C-alpha cells in the first residue's frame, strides 16, 4: 500500500508543530536554562507572593518574597554568580525606577540564604521580611511612589 505524499507531509507538519509547542522558547526561560536554573526552582520562586496578602504582590511583602527566593535559587544553580547577575540584569528590561532598587537589593539578600530545602528557605524569607531586613513598600507608599492615587 502506497503512502500518500500529502498525508505524510501533513503528519510531519503536525509533528513539528507539536514539538515546537512542547518547547519553552521564551527568552527568560532560555536564559534561566543557560545559567542552570531549574523550572521547578523558578516556579517555586514565582509562587512565593501567594503566601502573602494580594495587595503586596507589587512592591510589597509578596514581591520581596519572590525576589528573595530568586536570589536563593540563583545560588543553587551551576553558575551562581552568573545566575544572580542575570536576575539583577532582568530588572533593567523594564523602566521601573520604583521597584528596581528594591528588587535588586532583595535578589542580593536572597543569595545569602543558606537553606537545604524550600521550606527552610521560606522560614528564612519570612524572617527577613518580618524583621524588616528585606525591602518592600506598603500599598499606600507603593501607590504614592507610582502615582496611582493621583487624580
């Protein structure tokens, strides 16, 4: 039985599309892979704000927790110095003069966390936030700094 050339081409195109869709080709993921950060570590770091009130997601405690966690996982990578530099350089991709200094400070502070597990790191992150060692803004200060409350 002969195989139809068109059917074979369509199947191949479908296969290629499925392979492409399976790949994670966004620039941040590619850079994370290049510096040795695992997807599991990145997902954990990104989830840290969920442990704090929603209003702290931007500039607040949740944001600080994410950046502390990012600093922590940078030290777990195969190239810790490069991973931390990359995390800090990411802050220059957006024009955010309010958040950038805090985010870089918290990335660097997080890179000093010595923990053997996510749970242990979370306890240290919580203590850094509670004891005002991490930098963050209250919702009111964030809104004022960003001009959200101006009428």
